[in-house]
C-alpha cells in the first residue's frame, strides 16, 4: 500500500473499532488532517445511528456537516467516549507530535475531554523519539517574540539542541488559527522527555498550547503499513 492507501486503511480500522459504540445519543470526537478526513468520509457513509461528533477544527466541522453528520459544541456534548485523530509523529509510548494542520489546541482539548484516544496513522509516522517533525506552539500574537526568547532559553537549559523558530505562514501571510492566534514551528529539538518539555512549554506566559501530546498520550494506535493495520498499545 502507498501512503494514501495506508491512511485510508487506518481510518477504516478505526471505524470498525468505534462502530460498537455508535448508537443513539452517542457523540464522538473527530480530529483534523488528511487521515482524519478519511475517517470522516467513512464515518458519514457508515449508516451508523449515532448523535454526531465534536470536531477539533472548523475544517473538520465543515466536512462533517457537508456529509450529513451533526456537529456538536463540546460544551453541550460533555465527556466523549472516544476521540479519533492522526499524528505527525508517534513514539513507542504513544506520545505524539501534532499540529501540522494548525489545530493543536482544539485537538488537545477534545482529546482531554475523551475517555479514549485512538490515533490513526500510516507507517511513516512511527518514530523512536519525537523531534524530527517541527514542534508547533500556538501563541497569543502579542507574545510571539517573548515566547521565542523563552523557548530558546528552555532549549539551552534542557539540552534540547539548537532550534530554529519559524512563524508559520502561507505565501508570506502569517497563519491565524481557529482561535485567532499564531503558530511558531520549532525545528531541530531533541525531545528526550516529552512530558517534562510539554509541561515546561505550557508554563511560558503567552503560550496557548504546544503540539506535544505526551501528558495525554494515545490509548491505541492503529498503524497502517504495507502488510495491513497493526493495533499498538503503549504496553506493547
């Protein structure tokens, strides 16, 4: 299978995993990104009788609505039984780097509000240690340069390497998240202790969230490769 086929296979495996919970009144969490898009498409076509979904981004909410799935606000949905989303990197402990699509804060909120987090990914996303993929950090715009200075200091004190910091933009126009904020992509970090670094970044004034999903890691990874889909837990 090529990468696109692997993404769809992981999404299909997630639907089969989730299907027993899709009954009247149930609202599930749905993530953002190319693999999550496959899951949304399959979910909408499944014919399952469930109430709807909480989306982690405007993009996913629009796709769900267009395909006939009712979108709920998390405040009205309450605790969710399951959240399905992809990752940019995932390590053996199922800690992740996420946020390549810019939705890291809402993704982290929906993950935190869910009893179970199922990560769906193609084989290229599995890594021995996090850090090759640039780490997104969502920041309040006025705090951008302050946060960069603090991140540089953090890199020095935690021996994270010599990072570079890039304000995410498209065609020279700075990206604005669904929350009205900026994203700083941190390149070149070596992240040996993701839980500690996630907490340290979160303590910087002006940071909204980072793309480290270590304190709330995935519970299950459905990893699609050339030979099919592997079910991985942190204990395996």
